[in-house]
C-alpha cells in the first residue's frame, strides 16, 4: 500500500503568442525547449502540449515521476526548468521552494469519493446528500464500504485523502499535527482499502480490473468522471464530496530556471487562454482555472468545497507519512522472487553485474538510502518479507518480520542474505512464482488481513519447469485470495518483456523495465504498490 505522494505548482500576454488562441499556429521547428518534471497523471495533456508547440514554438519535454520522488530529485540537485505536479504545497515547504521564480495554476480537481450508485443508495449517500469523512469511516468500520486508493507516500491523491480524513477525524479544524491523529479511527478507515496503487493513473486501471473487490474509489474528481466515461466500467460512480474537507489539486507550473522565463510565460499564457481552458476541461475532466469558461463536465461539479488545511512544515508531512507506514496502515506481506541464474553475473554497461544491482536494491529496502523516498521505501514496522531466490528451482526461501520501525536486526539479516547471492544455474520462473503463491495462500490465516504482493526480478527467459500456460492454469485454480495477489515483474538482460507483461496482466500487476533504469529506483517505486 505504499506507494509514496504527489504535489506541485498568468503571466505574459496572449499577443506574444502570435495567435495561439485555441491551438492553431505554425508548424515551425521549436524555438526553445522547456524541460518539465511532472506528475505521471499529466500524460493526458500531451495532445494539448503538442498543439502548444505548434502555436508557440516551445517544446515542453515532460519527465514523469511521482511527486515525492520528483522533489527528492530536485532537492538532490537534478536540474529542470519547471515542475508541474498536482499541487506544490510540499515543494514549497522543501529547500527547493525558495528557487521557484513563478507559479501559475492551470486547472483544478479535488480528491473525493467515487461510489458505486447502488452502494451510494444503500448508504444514504446518493442524490447529493451531505456526507462527512466520519460517515465514510463509520461505513468502513461496519464493513459496509471498501475502496481503492493510492499509497499516500507516493501519490498526491492518496496523501490528500489521508490528510483530509485524518484532519476530519481529529476534529481540530486546524492544520493537522501528527500527535493529533485519531489512531483507532484512522486504522479502522485503512482496513477498508482493498485496491492499492503507487499512482493515480494505475489506480483507475486497477479498479477497472477488480471492480468486484471494492465499492468505490478515492481519487481525483476528474479520474472519477474519466472512469464513468469508460465502457469497461460496469456500474457508474456517484461523486461524493465530504463536507468536512477535501484537498483540491490546482496543477501549478513552477518556474525553477529564471533563464527560461520567456518560454514559461508563453506556455502558461497558451494553457490559460479560454479556448485551451475549455479543451482541458472537455478532454481531461478537470475544472478550468478560468471561471468564465464553461464546459459540460465542469458545469456538473459543485462550485464551493471546504478545503482541508495543509500542514505547516515538511517535517509534519514526513511524520504523518511515516506514521501511516509504521502504525496506521494494514501491514503487508511482501514476496521478492529473485533470479540468481548464471547470467546474473553479466554486466550491462552499468559498471556492475546484474547480481550486484540486485544486492544494491535490497540494501535500499534495508535502510541504506537516507533520501526521503529511501526512507519511505524501507521495510516497515509489522511488515513480513519473504525473499526467494531461484535458478532451476527455488534455493533460498527466507521470511523476516519487522518488529519495530527501522529494525536493524532484520535489516542486517537482509543485507547478509543479499551479500550471499551467487549466480548459477538455469531459469525456472514459473516454478518460483508458483512456490511464492502457494506460500502466500498457505500463510493467509496467520497473516490476518495483510496485503500480499509478489515482486519478480529476472534477466532471462524461462527454460525449466512449467511454461506460462501451465502457470496460468494453476493460477486460475487458486482460491480467491491467491488470485487477488498482484505480481510485479522486473526485467533486465535477456528476459522476455512480452512474457512478463502477460504475468502482470494476468495477476493485475505492472511490469517494470530495468534494462536502462536503476533497479534500486524501481524497487523503491514498487513499494508504492505494496
């Protein structure tokens, strides 16, 4: 369930855009490039940015990342001309905040509930009835409402929801402090989360794939409307706006490099022009920042919402998130199924062997990374961790359990296991996965409601034991609990991306490509889905 936050940021005259109005303009080569670090949910504005380039000559190069990860990179010195996240309050609290030269809001979308219409009727929430987060928590505690939500340590929508519900349940009415969290009430609320994701975009996909497992979804208003427009949604979602507070994403673009002011001003002016604001509302379901712009989607949204106060310091936000991981959330049972075949001694131009990259990734999870994302990626208090290594069969199969936050004894055991890994043998991917699934199903009674997930890392194609078809038949024969366990394959080297994608699609997981990306960073990203 981790998954780890998201946050971040009118200028110029339209005359300077030479008729950018609603998206026309010339097709000349870009006069400049604006390098933007951005939240992954902004991929849906790429067609609009393509039109912006034609109109302004400015190419916007988007580098997608989670909010907390993005801020971590900026704090660490990574250069970008601008930042564009769902909201920038956390950015403003970081050391990067003093480097913001301009900030312009582009569009709006509050984090609310989408509730199946039949469930909304059953709970008395239909027809615009007044609903509070306390009402939601009571329904969850009574076993009457199950929901999908992102991990607040990786996704802004998850953090916004957690902050709103925690503030409402604390009953102070002010910016929440960690000491004010109503632990019993918030722990009961988290027990209703049945679908977990590290990002808002993948949450919608996960909800569509497992609609029977949840009664609704906590996410952006725009994401709910996008789901309602999806033909694969079996039951429409009613929008429910908790009366005691929500957080509205305002998607500001923050200028970080003052030398790019001209390009920034032109892009902002284009995006805030009335025709483009209307196009944003119609294609992304977000509210226009320009109140004079009307659209069918925006017209159906309520005008005034109670905004939840944001914490006053970055330290308070970090404490809230660490509290979520180590005290309040339902704990996880995380399986790591790791290839240690002979080819893992190979090196792919990184200067390190593949097996050393695996060791480094395990070191991160065992507390070696002191960055903000590293702290959120560490094994959590109360978490169970099973590490399996395989070649032609499963060789190491060891389970650890964290008894306290930053349990150094467990960390050292994981590090020792990582140091002991030596490549040899062939590749039996599906046999190792079957072993992990069998153990997860076997441990379900003892795990007492833990979330189970499997991370598979391999650098080769399966050449021993069951093939994919045999694995799929065995997976179909698992009890319901086993079929709800997501598998997240990571491939490097000679592994087959197509075959691993089939595993991810079958189990509701997501595949990751470590051939050109840091394996340690991918391990950190996957923590948002566990």
